[in-house]
């Protein structure tokens, strides 16, 4: 039984914009390939090539095709259009299996660490998340822990002032662990229930910087607070993001992922391999440069947007 898909006009416009480049390249070609096509050995081969080229990853692609071939042998579909629906179902299932079953943030004071490599977009992502969660009723405090980068603290303070959020910071070169410590004390004193903590962008191969991240996590864990770690991944890095994510998960834990700059790349397939390889859910996607350009991740909306051409054909729209 095929899942009922929602129609195009019900999709989140931000998600559609975020995957526009991915849809117009590899996934659009997948949709065209499977549109009213007989299922042949050649089709399976072409589908495999397109998924790998679209950054879905070799391992993830192999698992997806194994599942689809098994369904095909059971007679669940016979045409390319039915195979397309089956592929979308499998992609949605892959993503939904890792989505949090409970609210990501605790009701009590929660410290969220934003981690990632240089240039991934952490500071801007913190501003977006702070603005988003404030709109959800949270009392947000920003902690400017990126004291390694020149003007890193100032950048977050500018965002805080622009958005009307409180911010704890210090001068460049200060101990980021002390800033996090001060932020926790300030949040408790001021009745805040969410701290979003910036950390210095660091190469995952630099052991000294990763050890500093472990220190920050240890400081937080000594307090009576909930802790979450969100890895900010630059979508343009593609498969290289997997090695990054494993190193950061080891240093600070990994509770979820925010995919930044998705609108600027055709490599949106990396979302599937990241979830498949790491078992961590995608929580948000960045869909543009403005603070409002953030969308909570919805697996079905994401997959449907990638297959827009195929979806229009399947729904009977012109």
C-alpha cells in the first residue's frame, strides 16, 4: 500500500526553496528517469548512478536499492512511476526513523552546544535558532563561546542586539569554558530556560581544539541542567561531513544536526547519508541568509520537495 502524499500547494515554501538546486540537478533527473518507465536492469543501474552522484552515498544507496529490489520482487510495483513512489517512501522512512520521539528541548534549563568546523555557519545558525525558539516561548540566552576567532564574540553580540536577545560574552582569547559557566549562572539568576552556546569553529582533525570542546562539555555536565549538542553542517561539504560528524560526536555528543546553506548547493542528498551513517536526526535546515530562513526538518516535506517534478506528474497537475 502506497502512502498518500500531500499536494504541492501544501508544502513548506522554505523547504522547497532550500532544495531548489538539488531538485533541479540530480533529483530532478531521478524523477524524469522514473516517470512512466518500465523497470529494467538498465533503469536500476541508472538510478544507482544518479543517487550516488546526488551525494546520497554508496552505502546508503546500496541499502535503499536492496530494499526496493526486494519490494519489486514481491510485486509491490511494476512501473517506473510506482518505483518512484516506493523510492520516496524509503527515503522518508530512513529519515523519520531517526527523528526524536519526544520534544528536543527539556522543559527545564537546557544548554545547547552548537558545534562544527570553521565556516559551517554556526554563529548565524545560533541567531536563527534563538529567534525561532523565542517564538516558541523559550527564554533564550546566548553564550558567545567563540573566543578563538577574531570578532567571534562581537558577531554574536551584534546578532543578540539586533534580535533583542540577552548575550554573555568576553574578550577574544578568553577561556570559553568560563563563559559557559557564567552563562549557566546568569540563566538561573534571570529565569532563562535555554542557553544557545557558540563554540569556536575547529577542524575535526585538530586534537587540541577537540579537547577544548570536551572540556566545555564536562563543565556543562557538572551543573544541574539538560544538555544537547547540535552539529552545524555546511551542506556544500557533501560526504566529507560524515567524518566531521563522527569526530564531533565523540568530543561533545551528538543529539541532532542542523544543515546550513542547503539553498546554495545541489548536494542535498548528503542529508540521507548523514542520517543513515550516524543515526542522528536532522532537526533544522537553513534555507537562506536571513534570520527567518530556517525550517524545522520535516522528512516528508523534504523528500517531496526534492521530487517535485515527479510529484506533479503523480498528482495529475499540469
